[in-house]
C-alpha cells in the first residue's frame, strides 16, 4: 500500500516559494506574500500564483513517487529531478494525479519541479510502501532572479528546462524565480520582496515589458532601476547583483514605443543606471548586455520576435551560465 504524505507535511520543503496558501487539504505556492497579494497589481498577482521555479524537495529512497493535484487546462508539466539531473517529465494539464515509477534506487534528495505556468494545488504525495521520508535541508547558495515572461518561461519544455532552472541546476543554486509574464515593471513591492528574501546572488532582466506597455519613459526608466536596486540593498548591501538589459527583439530594436523608447536605447539606460550605482560606491552591482545572452545568432529560436521557444530558453540558460554565473556567482 502506498504511503500518503499530506502536502503540508513538515518534512516537505517548498523551495523557491515566497509563501504558501493552505486550504481544504491542499497547498498552493505563491511567488509574492500570499497574505498581502491584494496590494499587488492584478496581472502581476495572477502570474505570481503560478509556480515557476518552485520545487517540493525531500530525502527518500522511494522508487515510485506520485501525487494528487488540482490543475487546469494550461498547467505545464511536472519534473522529477535527482541531484540536478532531470529524470522524467509528466503532463499535468487537466490531470488529478501524476506518478513517476522506476525512480533511481538509493536514498537521495528528490525535487519535484512544479509547473512554471498554470494552476497547481498539491493535495498529497504518494510513495511506495516502506519508503523513507526525511527533510532535505538547503545547503546551496540562494539565487533570486527577477524578470518578465522571458524569465517566467511559459514556452519552456518543462519546469526544469526554463533558463533559470538550467542555470540553477548547472551551478548548484537554490533558485527563487520572480519572473512574472507581462508584469516586470520595476514594481517597488517586488523590490521589497527581494530585499526580504535570503540571497547569495541576485539578478534581474528588465526592459521588454516596460517597452511594450510604455510604462516608464526615458525620464523614469533609469532612475527606476537605481531605486529598485537601492531598495534591495537595504538588506543585501554587498550581495552580487547582476542587472541585464533586454534580449534581442528585431522589430523593436530601432522602433520607438509610445514613450519614445527603442530597445537599443533601453540597453543604454540599463548600462547607465548600473554605472551610476557603481560610481556611488556599489561595487557589487554588474551589467549584463542582453544581446550577449540572446542575440542575433539566436533569432531563429525567437518565433514571435519576443519570446524564445523551448530550445531557445535552454540556449539562454547556457549563455547566462557562461556570461554571468561564471563571472559573478563565485
């Protein structure tokens, strides 16, 4: 008979979640403080309800791991990861359960990477009869990253194959992904969330949502970046912080938006904001050119001229590992 493990069992670790909602026998992870969710803009709140980067971690010798869930038609798959290796993927859209059989033998830390997009409420896990279950304590460096849909990665093949997941698994990092599709506008409340999270490394990639909505202008974009970083610095005064400009989007490179901004101009503003911070004593903030992460050589992996496809997200992750993590996450 399978061992039933409630979703709120204290032996389970919800890595990458900012908060948890509990009700009627289920647990739902949030990427903003659940109790304060109504303070956030509606679109951001909606995206923060999806579980991008969130993992349920535990130590076990189980060879069969399953669970019961509440999902919707848009829910992305779930991944089984052992020791940073992606073992298997199962679909979840519209499903009420999942199961991974033939899990590698031996006691080890298992992570269930939850769907990066769509509804997910976990009711319980199920382990094969006689399996052990212990907490998996976090010993890895903590990395918090912030961004748009390009960081949320809806089109990734599965949650362990988003670009932040590729970086986290490749570098052995404990990820918190604050990628909010359509909702990366330098909201001060998000800066407060990052400020209050534990972090050994910080990064953010900003610009494309601000370009699309015209939500900040040439007058306000650079100062907005400076203010966002300074809020985070209230509790992370020396944590390495990488600020990346937009990846390539060919139609937007030289075309002004409603606020008169081009994407090329936004990169100059991001670089300038970082230089201003460094000139005022913040020597642990760094600029990353978005074109070095995803540039003209990868436009074939950019089907809508904004978002990478599944292969493109993995390429972005590999480039981030090389251009950013190898230089600043040390």
